[in-house]
C-alpha cells in the first residue's frame, strides 16, 4: 500500500476489496468491510459514515494482518471470531463448523412445526444432534419460548462454544448440553417431539474437492460423513426412532448429492412415515424429514 496519500476508510476498503478479489475471494467487498470493522472495533454499518476518515497506523497494522491471514485462506468468521446466523451473532472458532445460510432453512422448518402446536401443550422437547456452535439450538430456543432443548456434540470444545452462545443469547436456562456420539448420551427413556441435526454428510471424494480454506481450517469431523457421506445418517435414523414420541419428527440437513440414499435410510424398517425432502432457499434439496409412526403400529407390522 503506497503512502502517497492518506489512507482513509474508503480508500482502504477499495484497495482491499480489489486485492481480495484477485486472491479469489467470493465476496471481497463484504470481507474487506468485516475485517476493517473488526480492526477499528466498530460495527460494519459505521464504516459507511466514515469513508473520509483517516485510519491510524495501529489500526492499519491490525487490518493488514487480518487481510494477510485471509488471503492465505483463513476463513473470515474465524478471523473475527463470529458469524451471523438467523440474524444473530454466534461465536465461532476452529473447534466448530462455520454456520451456513442453508442451515437457516432447517431452523425455519423446525420453528414452523413447533408453532403449529397448541399453546396449552407441555414444553416442546427438542434434541439438536451435532450442535457445534449451538446455532440451531439457540435460534430455535429464541423463537420457540416453550421449547426445552438438549444439544449434543461429540466434541467437548464445541460444547464450550455452544454454551457461551447460549449464554450470550439468554437461552442457557432452556438448553442442556451433553457430550457424546449422536444420541448415545441420552437415557433410554428420553423422548423428544423433534430431533434435528446438521450431521457430517460430505463424502471422502467431496472432501478432497472442497476449497482449501474449508479443508485446512474447519473441523473435518464436522463435515465428513464417511466414504459415501451417508454413514452417520444411517446410524442416526434408528437411534432417533428410539427417542422420538409417536408422531414426533426427525429433520436432517443433507447434501443434494445423497438425496436418494438418505430416503432409502428413512424407508428402511417401519418406524417412519411422511418421508420427504424439502428444498432450501437456493432450491436445492436440503432437508430430509420424517414422522415417527405409532409404536403400536410398528409392533403390529413386525408381527
């Protein structure tokens, strides 16, 4: 960056957006704004009224470091320590997957189903399997005040992040955190109205094709579901059948590339009905859902 004229907010943003674009960033201007706001310790919107303000060397040095790390592939969310999801800011670090926009559609579906229930019913019991940063659990808790959520993750470090996010958004009193593999930490008699999950569903071949900033920085165990990408879902579905109330729903985020395989998993046995896959906001098949049939019906069918 040449020093022939003052480095204002506007000039820094223009230069950095062009630089990040040359480095292959998909949203260079947005990334430049987020990083500069972080370096200045202000809200991103405040930059728009400060375009002509000079930026002192201390802030520029911090900004240069952030831009350098971003150009080397480190995700913006990890650089600034948060990601906006469902209009809330969530703490994230390399222990958790960065929440994606498509997962907002999963949250929206769960919230819609919960709101269809009568207000005089007991608290709605929900399990969030593979909670990571707690984004799904926290958003559902915020939008469904009657919910009581059990958030499960195999990573203790991820649960620490989820716990802080629950406190940050004032829903920690309605979210129980459990550490373990899928639904294994639950008591055998535990039953839920909804079980929701954004499980690892990337195949090994897909993993190799992902962008370097994902492969080198985000937790592999939160992304790769096995050789085909369906292996963890194959384990989750029968476990969910054991822990759903009759008529309860299982909702799972999936990849469009494994739709048929996931449908086959849901159709195996006789525990689920109303099996379908919903599109996300980008019109890609993303949410596999199914309803737990009555245990009496299941028992009758098995005789």
